[in-house]
C-alpha cells in the first residue's frame, strides 16, 4: 500500500478487514507459487521449502479466520 495514496485509518474497520483478507489471498497465491516452484529442486530442498510453505499456509488460514470472526462481530 502506498501511504501517500491510501490512508487506511480514514476507512471503516470493516473495509480495512476486507483489505487485510485480500492481502492474505495474495500472500497465499505467492506461497502456492513457491510451493510449486520447489518441485523443480532436489528432494531435500523440495521437502524443506514445501514444509515451510505449508506452515505459511496454515498461519494465513488462521489469520483469515481471526479477521473473519472480527468482521462478523462488527456486523
């Protein structure tokens, strides 16, 4: 986000949560690309990168659940 063009504090909390959820989706897409790209490495490297990628996915899912819960509470 460009701080000069998008002042998030001026936006309602519900919209900022949606922004965060969109960023999570983007991060998950990048993470999936890393996971798939790791398939072209040797077995040891693949395993290490894919384990980290899976852990990142788990964390992103947890963050998404928290933000979705907060969003529901705000309704």
